[in-house]
């Protein structure tokens, strides 16, 4: 009989048949319980026993066709699909009501069923990776595949039902009131440029910001400036560098903090005793910051998410910077879908952890090769997903003269701001110290 076979399978994988029965019995006792189970993300595949999967599948069909869920309609539906004998016939359906309390806590039962389902998925994911490794796949491919499966399991476990606004109104108002009474000039984290802080109110928790720039325009410099400005304020910042080494990034920070020409730092043989003292002071200052740099020239999406979560948990990060998106590897059929996957995971990571993320991105070259063309949000390389996922998009615009020399009329274009105005902020990029300054004159 099917139920006997089911129990044989259950011995080998995590399951709680009693909790599965309780869920089904609770729905039969009170059909409204189905809505709660469905809102909690319960699916037929979450049940281990085949009989329970069939029963819940028929319950789904009854609910979706607006028919009542009770023993009579369920038995009829099972019979119509020729499932009745497979699940143990009419007596088994009737037995589901046995032992179910008058007011069952279906939420508790659903939680148990889903927890066991996730454990089974975890075991199956590991087994699939073992099988892949035995087929001759590389360790990197196996790790990427396993990480992808683990992310899917984790994402599916975080579903939550909607809440009535009254339930969270007080908490939201209290947070708003604290911000209203705060003494800081900027509400969120600083961008390192006062005029940008004024227009954007800063980088808020859980937001994703995109910084776009063409090669040599200073996109890494702006990202580093944001990281430095916040870590200087004792905000723990994580910086994932895919293009540059930790040493080069640190030297850029010394230049930025000490207002020391970067060219002198890059060529220390030209450094005077005074410059050496300035570098030493800058090194000491930067060394006190809670800034954590991860250097990885072959960073995969799975590794980025895993490392970021670990760093957020261990160091209580307040900000994460990723430099830059196009250099992250991810398994996808084409470039556009690869960037879409990366952008979606970055946004999900920020939303899930509450830690804002600044993602650096390359810009497409203008079609007419006019490098003085002011960029817009569609200039982001493979812009569809990045443009949609980001809360705020900052694009660097540095026009040049006929000889290719910067004119100094630099701007940071606020190409998108989900909760604020867009526009162009006048700045000046000091190429010696690789720092953006507010430009108050025309």
C-alpha cells in the first residue's frame, strides 16, 4: 500500500509525517486555514509522503476553482484524478481529522513541514553536487552549482505573509521621529559630497545605489570616497574589489585622506621627507577606520553573496561597496541575463540584510563616439536590470576639450532617484588626489 511505501522513504530523508497530517487535517477542519498555509508559501512539493502531496495538490485545485474544501469535495476530486486508491482510499482521508485540535495552529505545523522540506532540498543539493563532481566537473563549477542551489533554498524560506498597516505603523513613525529629531545634516549614510547628500538625503538602509562611469572617469574614486567618508564616521564598511589590488586601493585612500598627489605615492622615490611624514600620518588615520577590503579578481556571484553575508554578520557592516558589477562571474546563457542575475541578487542581499549596497558599473560608449555626451540611466552597460533594481543611480560626467583634456566642468548626474528629484550636481574631480569636490561656481 502507498502509505507503507511512503514511510519506507521517510526513513531516509528528514520528514515529520504527523505535522504533514496535521496541516491537511487543519484545512479539512477549517478551510480558511488553507489561505494561511498558502500565504506561508506551502507547496505540494514540501510534503515528503506522496499521499500527502496528492491530497494537498487536490486542495489547491479546489481552492483555485473557488470550491469548498471538505472531506466530500476532496474525496470526489481525488477520485476524479484517480488518486483515491494511491493515498489509502476514503478511510485515510477521514483519518486526517483524528487528533486535530478544534483551533489548530496551522502556522506551527506549516513551519515544521517547510523546515523538513528545506533539509531534504539541502541533502539533495549536496548529493547532486557529488554527482556533478564525479562526472569530471571542476571544483569551481561544483561550488557555483551548490551555491546556486543553496541560494534558491534560502530565498524560498524567507516568504512572509503581508501585515496590516496598523501593526507596523507605530514602529515606522518612531523611526521617522528619530530621524526628524536627529542632529546630523544628512539622514542616511553620506556620499562624501555635501551637495549630493542634500539632494538625496543620503544612502538609506536596504537601498541599492549604482555608480556608473566610463573608463578613467573616476567611478572607483567616487566609490572609495563614499567608503572613506562613512568609515571615517565609524560606520563599518565592506569593500569588494575585483579590478584593483588591496595595495592600490589603500594607496588611493592615503592620497585621498592626506591630500597627497597619487603620482607621488605611486613613485615613492620622488617623495621628500615631508611627503613621507604625510603618508605615514594618512596611513595611521586610515588604519583606524572600520574598513574591510576583500580583493578577488575572479569573484563569482555565489562567492560574493556568501562572503558578504559572513562579513555583515561578523563585522556588523553598515555599508557594502562592490567594484564592479561587470567583472562578477555568474552562470547565464548570455551577458544580459548574467547582469540581470547579478543585479537581482545584489538588490535582494541589500533588502534582506538591511545593509545598503553601492554597486559600481561600467557605462556603454556613446553610439556616435561623442565622449562629451552626458550619460543617462540607459547608459549603464546592460542597463535593463541595473536601471530597474537600483534605488538611486549616480553617473559621472567629465567633459573634455578638443584636445581630450578635462575642462573641469564635471558633474555627477543623478539619473534616477526612486524617492527624490533627478538632476545634475556640479563637482570638480581633482585627478591628483582622485577626489570629488562640490563645485559652487558656474
